[in-house]
């Protein structure tokens, strides 16, 4: 078999999901095409660090005259960065590589690059941008593997937007495309997404009782006429009305406490303890509580009234017949950080900060606290340090994307 035919055979093996078969053909070669294929094979086998080195070597070896080959290496390196949750990898380099591939007629690799860009946007919660880019892509002429990728992204956007029927349709299409492609890893990814869709996504707390909800039940709740205090995204909502409190943590704590007490009132001392984190209330705390309640009353004036009672304050919805709290299925102080780590991948603190919309210092304090409680673990040092934790079994903790962490 000639040298070029070995490269072709190795590329076909990679496209079919057979990295070992590809390595058997190019393992002893150090020319640029072989380096690139070896890098992709190592990535498929999970050795991301070695894969990154090989792909960078291949990009240098191709040189400036082989723009398409270099662009393909950049796309492969971007995929490795995404898999290793290196969200700081320059997205403009990927966009430039995609443009190069489109200009030279390499529509398949250009489509792959586009889907990588969209997956990154989805991971950091920029759903509108992700949906807009996906709408610009036509999966019909693409091979089954890329059609499956398209539908998996569509399902991910639908699940983040709490739209279960579009998510199911997209996953059904993804499953058919994955079976047509015959790539076991792709079918496993579809099955994992289907499992996530069937997992408990939140807890409903109402009148002292709590129960877990599937995503479709969350969707039905948000479409109902109930007044919902959403502790997953730190908002108060009643159908079209939406009051965001992510940047007002004290007001959100008060809103949740009032909702949990409804239809009864919440005692002043209990509100002070939850909002100000003190067990010994004095007149200063009571005065501050009145001020914060006044601010909350102003924000909620379209959906509810807050009245003073003999013992505390009571929430009275203007239109809704029911007040409920939508909480995460597993609640803990640093649940937002754990929600991302629950995907089983290793994250840097900078990538977590980007995904959460928080400062790196805030995220690092949360990680240190979780590590002290033995809920997360790290490996590596300095900029190479990564954090991971086993996923919480049976809970779709990342379906309801957490709001930005409040800074200290």
C-alpha cells in the first residue's frame, strides 16, 4: 500500500470511529498528514494532552501554503479544547479556520467547525447565539455523523429552553443518524442525552411539601398560571412576567422565604436569619428588613403584594391562585459549580468562571470549599490544574442552567 493510500485508509478509519485502525497505518510516520491523523486518533482514544501536541506539530509542519490542512488542524485542536473544557481557547481562531474551509470548498470540515462553535456557545449558556448559528446550518446534505451532531445540539438548546417536545424530536433524529453512521460513541452520546431528558430536573416546593419534577413537568409548571419563585435561575415569574433577582441575592432569599411560607406569613426573625445570616436579630436588622422588603415589594408589584402582619410579612399574588418554589433537585451552597462539574469532564477554574458568568476568584473560593468537603478533587498545578467530580446519579443538574454566581 502506498504512502498516500495509507493516509486515506487512516482517515477513513477515523471517520468510522476506529482510532486504533488509523494508528496502525500511520503510527510510525512523522510527516504532517500523519501527525494530524495521529493527533485525532489520540483524541478519540482520550489522550487529549498528546493529541494537542501532535496537532500543533502537524499545523507547523503543513506551513502557510497549505491553508486548508492547517485549518483542519485548528478545528481538531478546538474540538480537543472543548472536550477538555478549555473554554478560554480562542474562538476567533476557530471562526477563521471555518471561513478558510468554506472558501476552499471543504464543506464537511467547515460544518464540523460551525458545530464546535455552537457547542461552545451552548456550554456557556449563550442560547440565542447558538440557536441563530444552528438555524444558518443545513444538515440535509451532510453525512450521518454531522447530521447527528446537528440534532444533538438542537436537542441541547431545546432542553436548556425547557422545550421537551422539540428536544425529543431532535433526539429521535439524532438517534436515526447515529445508527446510520454506525459509530458506537455517537449512539452512546444520543442515549446519554435521552437519559438526561428523563432524569429529575428540579424540585417543586409548595405549602411545606416537596417533590421532584421531570423537565416536561417543569415546562408545564412554567406555562401554568402559578406564581413561581425559580431558585434554579433566581427569578420570579408568572407566565410572561419575569423579575430577575440574580444580582439581588438578599431580595431573592426573601422572595423564596415568603413563597415557601405562603399562604401563611413568614416571621420577621426567620426572614432576618435567612437573608442576613444571623440568629440574633436587633433593631438594626429589623430596620434593614423593612428596607429590603420595600425594595422587593416595588419589584414584585405587578405580580404580587407583600403585606405586613403581626408577626412578619405575607406574600399575596395579584392574579395567580398558587405560589410555588422551583428548586434544584440537589441543593447545596455551591450547587452552581457542582452542576457543571457533574458532566464528568475536568474543568479549569477559569472555564468555570466563564460558564457561570462569575469572577474567577469567586469560583476558586467555591472550589476550595468543595474540596475541603471532599466533594470535588483537582489534579495538575498552576494553569494546568483541573477540577472534577463524579456526576450526581439520577439528576439532570445542568438542564436548568444556573444564573451567574453572586460575587462577594
